[in-house]
C-alpha cells in the first residue's frame, strides 16, 4: 500500500509538497507544486534517480536534477507516519 504525505510551506512561498512513501519508509516520489496555478517545480522519482546513478554519468544526473529537482532524502518510520506534526494530511492510497 502506498502512503502519500501532503504538506504546505509558508504562505509567502505558496508551495505544496507531496511525498510518496514506499513500504520501507523511503520517499519514492517527490512533487512540489507552487503558486495558485500549482506549477510543478519538483517531480523526482527514486527509481529514475537510482537508474541514473547506476548507469549514467554526472552530467546526466545533473541534467535530471535541473529538470525535475532533487528527491527528498531520509526514511520515515511507521510510527512517524502515524503522527506527523505540521502535515496537512497523511493518507494511504
């Protein structure tokens, strides 16, 4: 089952962050939407990042990061997912 976390940054920035959390607690997808038009500014996926890391050069990785942004790093434990402070919602899809 996939868990999604949605959080909003400060009103000045008007940035919504969505994290897809895999079964092991790692972010597998990271999407940031900004402004009233919800323009995507980050849309990185762990599988793509790992594939580039394992089979491409630094220039390809840099090009990916410039186009899609950086994937959120870190692992969330299950107990952390059940009690996130500051998150708008944490749900299961």
